[in-house]
C-alpha cells in the first residue's frame, strides 16, 4: 500500500479503538495518539530501509510474530504508557494487514508469503478502498464519542449558547446607549 493509505487506515483504526477505551481524563491525548499512529503506520517501512537499505518486507518488520513483542507493554501499569504501546501495536498490525493485501505479501516462513490478493501496492482501487475504510472508522469513532460523552457535548453546547446570548445582549445594549 501507499504510505498515505497506511496512515489513513491506522489513524482510523486507532481512533475507533480509542473511542471505546479512553476515559474522560485522557481525551486530551486523543490528537497526539492519532499523530503517533500516522507516523507509526509507515514506521516498519522506514525501519526496514534504514536497516536493510531497501524495501524487502523482512521478518523483522513485517512478520506477524513481531507484534508479540508489544503485548507485554500493553499490560503496563501506567495508563499513558499502555496507550502509547497500544498505538504502536495497532499501527504496526494495520501495516502488516494492509501489506498482506498486496502481491508482495508478508513473510510467514522462508518460502511462503501471505498474499490475500494479487494487486500491487500502488493499485488505486485497493488504496481507495482501504482509505475509505480508514475514514469510515475515523468518522465512526466520533459517533462513539458522541454517544459515550453525550453529557459533555450538552455542557459544551449550553456554555456556547450562554456566551452567544451574553454577546448578543452586549451588542444590543451598546446599540441603544446614548452617546
């Protein structure tokens, strides 16, 4: 897949997962987590180019077993650190999943690569489909946030309405004041 497709899909997946698990206090970290997901979605390819000097989909970066490394960190007692490793896990696994849909596949053994389709990484249809799914997951996450934090949105709307009324009254009163 193209890097932008990896980024869009990983951000959508991260947004959807975090919309279910984030607590009120951690909502402020939602945007930084999405920025991390954007970078980490292409990190396996960047790492591979730095280590191997070429893009080959090696066992180190594209093998599903690599994800096992991150599982102990998902049990970390500090919530923020656990969430950071969840972003790493989601982004890396989405990268491997999307690469499995290309003709290059992902290496499972020395002689077998998992290829779910025979399409190339730059196939516009495949990139559009997965970009659409990423955007769909991203939009769905806001629906989940709205349902989960409906009271918060109501408080914000009430606050905005009060401010609008205040400024409206201020403008009206200043119009009728005599100079």
